[in-house]
């Protein structure tokens, strides 16, 4: 009789282990099904420049300085509280973001999860780049980097519980598959069907890609802000400077960051992407960027 409580505890522990194993198997089966099933990505009002909001609000794509890229290994990206993103791969910049937007657009006529054929020159023209050897080399190098990159994303409800997760039990590659034919100079690539889930419930932004391409060279911070403000319809948006600095992976002092931020906002004003901006103190005494959007017509 003295051993009975111990036996009950063992039975309970074994039951919990079985429940956990069943739950894990169920998650794996669901993710395997989501990964293997070809899906349509239908975006109302779609044009080149559609991108998921969770990615636009994160540091996954950032206006990093040219030179050697940091290699992330299961690094937690800067995001809002309603999302967790972990990333493994070369640090990605705004040009990588442009490339992914273009590849999503080229994949539109096909079910997501099937191989998409594209001519290299068409991609470069869409990105308003030249078609010389240097640009072809850049394109090939960046697509290979995106194939190697893996990501985990967990979207959360207001109470902190999980709404959905991508890449938890089965790796999510930003580009799932890629091949190149020398003779036809044609790429074939495949996007993971789970991209559709990131676009679900209208959780995406439609970015003015024509204006994006008119942002001057060396002004990538303006591209980052453009993606960020597109995630909200609020006519006035405010962001803490320390959060923006982390999100943009900016390593220099805050003084230099303020100067670069002001310069980027002036570029967006020039293109009439935003109306005006101001760096001010918040009610809690923290520096913040206030942005006024262009009035809707």
C-alpha cells in the first residue's frame, strides 16, 4: 500500500508523455500536410509588392551596410509581441526583400508548391537592375542564399497563445527548391505552400513597388520604413527609436541613427510615400518617430 502513490505518479507521468507525443505527432502531420499540399495564393488587389505583415514588421530584411554579412544561427529576430521569428542563414537586406516580392509575383499564375519557370533577365528587369554579368552573378548568389535560409514563425493571439506556427516540426525554406538550366538561361523555383498561410486573413501589405524602385541607391532605410508603414492604415504612426534601431540592425550610435532616419523619411516625402515626419518625445519621455501618411484620395 505504501507504494501506491508512487505507482499513480508513474502512471500519470506516462499518460502525460503519451499525450505530449500524440500532440507532437499531430503537429508534425499537420505541418507535413501544409508543406506538401499545393495551394492557391489569391490576393485581392494584387500587384508586385505584396508581402506578409509579420515579415514587414520584423528585422528579417534590414537596411544593412554593404560588406560581409552576419550569419545567423537560430537567431531571434526583432518583431512585435504578436509574433516570434527565428532565422538561420545569411543576414538579408532590402534587395533580398525586393527579390522575394518579385518571385512571389512571378509565382502567381501557378499553385504555390509547384515549380515556376522564369527567365533570369525578366527578374532583373522587374527589379530595374541591369542584365550584365555582375547582376546575373548577384541574382544567382542571392537565390542560393535564400534557398539555404530557414525560418520559424509563430503568430500569437492577444492572450499569448499560438494562432499558428510555420517551421516548427518541418523546416521552412524561404525558397523551397531551385534549379538552373544553362542552355535556356531559365530558373525553376518552388515556394513552400506555407507562404499562403502567412498571407492569410489579409495579414499582408500592398507596397507601391514603382515608387519603391524610385528610392535612390544608398537609401535602403527608406525601403524598410516603406514596408513598415504599409502594415497599418493609421494616418499617423509612431515607433520608438530604440525599437526601430534594433529592427533595422543599426550598429552605430543613436545620434547617427537619427540622422539616417531623418534622411530616409525625407526620401519617402520626396516620393510622396509619406506626407511628413517628426522625431519627438513620447508621453513616457522616450524618443519616437511620428509619421503622417499621405491622405487617401
